[in-house]
C-alpha cells in the first residue's frame, strides 16, 4: 500500500506520548498528529524542520501546510522513487508526391 505525503515545515514538533506528536506551525497554530501518520523528517529542507506527513490527515488538522512538495511512501516508511511520464505527440506531416533530391541523383 502506498501513502501520499506532503512535506510540512514546522516551528516545533514534540512527542507527547507513544502515539501522538504536538506540532506547531509558523503561524502559531497547534494540533496533534498521530505518530503513524508521520513518515520522518524531510532532509532536503535546510532552513527549518520539515516532516513528511500523510496527505489525507492534513485537511482535518488546523496547522499550516502546503501541497507543493509531495512524495509517496510504502507501508514500511520507505520513500518511493518519483516518476514523470510525458507523452510525445508528433505533428501530422503530409506526404510529398516527389521527394527525390536532385543533388543525390547519379
């Protein structure tokens, strides 16, 4: 099973029990997030602390978050590789009646 997660920047994140974190975002809002929905820190963010949190729980919470940076995680908490599929649709070209090149004729 795969879980979609967003990278959420936090001012602070404290473990209040074995099953929950108390998180505070930069706008001052606080809420409680279950430990099972936090997939670990986002090490790519340099200026502050950021954590990977399951996307389905964020709209239900009152913390500040953004959907700009997303990733998929498997059931073991490992990040899955990102793939981008782009399809090329070539232009329609009309066939020519005579496509001989005079310079190449013998």
